[in-house]
């Protein structure tokens, strides 16, 4: 094994060591969030900080894994490498667009971090999806895996999506307590992530 291959393997090993730590932080964050919401309490700042670490940690380790093509799923022709990169980059642009629209409508950093759910935002991108930030991040993680042709990055993206879905289910119960019937009506008209049927129902009404 030449020096370059040793360099690549070293960084791939770093990915496989750090990613379980990020996953453990994610499990802890979800459990603490669930406990807060079951007690009808806002997510504590400590829990929100752990959530922030785990969300950004997933982005960092998935990017790192993609950069070094950890567990590459294709090692063939250059044209196929370019094709995967273009596909991933195109999906990544959709991620950026959704996230920008989310930032323009969320209005408050504390609201975005879960410190202060004082307002039910239903305008702009929130008319199309109840969780634009999660949709954008999930799409973004998948795009990284495709750009880097990294099966490990795609696996990390799937783990994050599963964790985040669990978190969202807990959050929805809490938001129902806070906003009541108004939130239930919003849920009936707007898909959790994306969905044609929900949007059609909204247009009919």
C-alpha cells in the first residue's frame, strides 16, 4: 500500500471511530428531548446544545466521510464519478434553496433551536412542509454521499433521518399541547416532509 492509500485509509478510520460517538450523542439527545416533551416542558438549553452538537456533528462527519469516499460504492469510469457528483450537487442545491426559505420565515434563532416555540409558523415554505429544516438537512446529507460516492456517508444520512424522524414525532405531540386545534388543522393540510395528497387537500379547501 503506497503512501497516498495509507493517507486515505487513515482518514477513513477516523470517520469510523468518530461516527459512533456522534450517534451516541444523538441517542442521548433524543431521549432527553422526549423526556422534556412528555413533561410538557420546552426543550432545555442543555438538551438543545446536545442536539446542536449531534446535528452539526452528523453534517461534519458525513462531509468528512464523503470527502475521503469511505466505503466507495463505485470505482469505475471517470464519467460515472462526474455523473454521481452532478447528481449529488443538484440535490444539494435543492437543500440550500429550502434552507434559505426556512431561514427567511423562522425569524428567531431561539425558535429554530427549540428554546422558544412561541409562534406557529405556517407561511412561506411552511405551507409546503411542516419541517423544512429537517427536509433540507436530510437532502443535504444524501447529496454529500452521492458527491463523494460514499456508501458510509449514505448510511450516516439514513441514521440521521431515522433519529430526526423520532425527534419530530415527539415534538409534534408537544406542539399539539401548546397550539391545540390550530396545530392539528395545520397538520391536516401540510405534509410532515413532502406529499402530493396533503397539498392537493389544501388546494381543494
